[in-house]
């Protein structure tokens, strides 16, 4: 271990203070000796996991472009390969480790090729130790809290040729002067807050992304107004828990207020993710219902339909609370679409408790559910629980659950046949250049045909056919 390395510490990552985060407007800086270091150099960036990572990758790309790098589509054409990683489940990590090993062969034809690992896995003590011990071709490791340090770290790794590791375990302040290369032309992610303080017992995110820090409303509203001016049609407000927005700012301004102010800017489509069922307020429901440009689609992770399991998960709501919230939203917005996240095979989950999850799916008839087998994460409370559920049982449960999810997704899609929907055009389909694709207000992917269609248009499409996960249609 080198003396100047900064390695992650799980213990430090658990610490929460009540100190309000500062806003840093000048922290990001490219020292003059580093400017242009990327001229003539190419990067390849692969992103795993959630939208927070997607948005971080836009920042990383923005910094690299400012340094003079250009991007390439194939790893073999790069001078440096970045892996922006996800730690939420072991299989996500295994995929990254596999890929890191697999791409090592590129060093044979290009011995100067460099590898950088960042994102949530870089925040994990055991993973960084493994990478340092077993993957000697990795030149740079940095975390989620020090992306702004990338110019200096890259200089160290690339020009000074020193293996560089810098991971802060404690989150920093809210940094406002970072560049971004937006990957979309019409749809943009807008961070409204960082981190998570919920500490659900199975989840690694509060350790990898630090405490909840809200951006100032003015900064968010300015960003949305600017995006509208640049021609963006849709913004998705991002946070691990958007409902918590503003709680750390010690003022009365909450997520419902922010959502309303964003909607008033008049951008065509506003989405938000993720909301926690525990503190989803009536005020939020009213705001979503009131504004036509807030999409009637809510991602509301339930995780389990059993109150006993929810309690052990530390979710702060019972299944009855979830039913009540769901019914309240549907009563106010009958056409509202819902998606959810569900974990099966949490330690000691019984058949009966699993059946309660199936009942929940039957009641809510989700449009989409991201379903997972519970994956123990080192350092989380659930990882220490004794688990009496054999893995084969968990796999069986996942299959049963997914069959039910598919059934309702199919039924929901069937209802659209013959209906007219508004679609934001993403572009031509990858498989067939006669076909376009885009998303409806309810976040359904539609493949459609028609004339005079441009990317970024919002057009009316009649649905002619449905599949389990997509719709087909024609421009009207
Ligand atoms: N095991 C399985 N799924 C998990 N998730 C989070 N942590 C774990 C874990 N340890 C799921 C939750 C969360 C989604 C992003 O990932 O369902 O909502
Ligand atoms: Fe993880 Fe729970 Fe925070 Fe979501 S709310 S990121 S599941 S700890």
C-alpha cells in the first residue's frame, strides 16, 4: 500500500452529522499544467447501475472533454477505459470484475492502455483491496465523492505514471461548478439531492453515496430553465429519495414545492425518481395531479408485501401503509402508471410472507417491476442476519414473481391497443431504421412508423399492437 493512497473505510462511511452541507462554486479546477493533457488521447467510459451513475458519467465525460480527451465507442480504441461501477448487488459487481479481467487482454496490443475504476464499488473497502491485490492493470481508482479531483488524479496516473487511489469515505459538500457532457439531446437528468440517510438494512447505497445533501432550489430551477432554453423536452429529477429533498436545508421548502416550481418552468415533461413510500406526502400527490407536464408515472419501490419483512428491512412503512398510499394516488389520478422494486428471499422470508408480496403485485398491477434476489452486502445489518432460505427457493420465488409481473405488464399494455398516446421521439430503432422509438407519458416504450418524424418531437401515435414490455404503433 502506498502512503499517499486514500482508501475507503466502511466505518467512516456510516457516520452522519447534522452539519448542513455547504455549496461549493469554485472547488472544481483544472490547474494550468494539466490543461490539454487529454489532447490526442481517447477515453472509453462504461456505466453500470442506476441513474445517479449515468449522471455521474456525464460529469466525468464533461471533465474529460475539458481536458482535451475525445471519446470512442470501442474499448480497443481507447487510451484509458473507465468503469463507473454499481455495488447494489453482488451479481452487478461480478459483472464488473469479469469485464475488468476480460478487457485486460487489450494491454497486449496496447501496453500503454490505462484502466480506471470509479463509482459505488470504488467506495467499498473489500472491493478496492481485491482490485489492488488481484488486478494489477488498474491504474486509477476514485470514488463518488471526489469526481471533481479527476484532473489531478488523471495527471498523477497518466503523466506521472503512478498507480493512484483516492476515495473519500465521507461525502463532501454540494459542488456546483462541475462540467457535464449530456448524453441525451432531449431528455436530461437533473440531480436534486445526493446520498441517502434511510439505511434500509439490506442496502449499501447510504455507505457508498454518503448523507443526504440537497442542492439549492435556485440552482436546480436555473438548470431546468437552461435545459429548456437549449431545447430539452424532458427532465428527470434525481435523488435516492426525492421526497427527502430540502429536509437538510433547514427551511420550509420541500419536494412538493420544488416539483411545482420545476413544472411551472414549462418544460414539456417532468419526471422524478426515486420516491420512498414512507414520506410520499398528500401535497406531492396534489402537485403531480395538478400539472399536465408532470408525468403520471410513479416509481414507488415496495420491496416486499409483508409488513414483518418490511420492518426487518427498516423500510418505515407497513404493507397496509403502501396499499393506502397506492389507493390514494389512484383515486386522485386514475390513469397513473406505477413501477416498483421488489426483493425476494430476504433472510428468513417465509412462503406466507412471499405470498403477501404476490398479493401486493395483484392489487397494484404494476406496469413494471424490477425484481431481485436479496444479495448480502458486507457492512449492512442484513448481511449479519442468519438466513434459513435456500438459494433454490429464492430462485423459484423470483420466477413465480416475474411470471406475475409479466402477466400484469402484458395486461396493462393490452389496454393501450386502439388508444392514442403522446410519444417523445428518441430516434430510429436500433434494429430497423424504418421504425422509430420513444416513450409515452406513462413511460411505455413505443416502436412506431410514420413520416416527417424528428428526434425530440412529441407526437401522437395510435397503438396497433402490444407486447409484454413494448407497444407498436403508427404516427397519426
Ligand atoms: N439485494 C437485492 N436487491 C437490492 N436492492 C438494493 N439493495 C439490494 C440488495 N442488497 C434493490 C432494491 C432497490 C433497488 C435499486 O435495488 O430493490 O430499490
Ligand atoms: Fe437504499 Fe433504502 Fe436508501 Fe433506497 S432508501 S437507496 S433502498 S437505503
